[in-house]
């Protein structure tokens, strides 16, 4: 199952690969990374239907914000689930994200135990 992580901070890739290495090694998931909202859309549009089943996106990014990306994904690809990540656990971003169709809302630093539970649930749903 292909997961797309969208964050303008490049070090996030290493963190996700390290924290989810067991799931990657077992072949349960494949991680793809985009460093902007537009790059994420380009990846989704590169195959029909998109190979990505799930997106983890940061909210605060230059250019297209994670919330704008969420709205575009939900419009074009309603079958893809999206969880949002924010350095700020403010209720405004949380409410906007959930109201726009986000599946989950994580705050940084990411609780990878919760994230792994989310990943396992998605894998079970797709099986």
C-alpha cells in the first residue's frame, strides 16, 4: 500500500522511514514523499487511478497549504484518505481539517505509536 507524506521539511523523510522501517521492510507499506502541495498533486495525477491510498500532510507549507491540498484531494480523489500534521495543536486548524474531510489530525512531534495504529487500521480496511 502506497502512502504519500507531504512536508516542506526534508528531514521528515528520514524520520518516517526510520519510524516505519518494520512496516516498509515487510512490504506492508511503501512511502512516497512530496515536499510541496503541488508536488503531491503531481504524484497523484501521474497514474490513473492514483496508486496512493493514504496521505499524511503538514498544514503549514509555503505555496499551497496542507488545508488547500486536503480540499483539492477530497474534490479530485475522494477515495484517498488524508491525515493532517501540524506543529501547532490549535483548534482552528484542527476544526478546519476535520471539517474538510481529514481522517485524523496529528501534532508535532508526531506520536508514531498513534500513527502506526492509524496505518494498521488502514491496511486492515483495504485488505
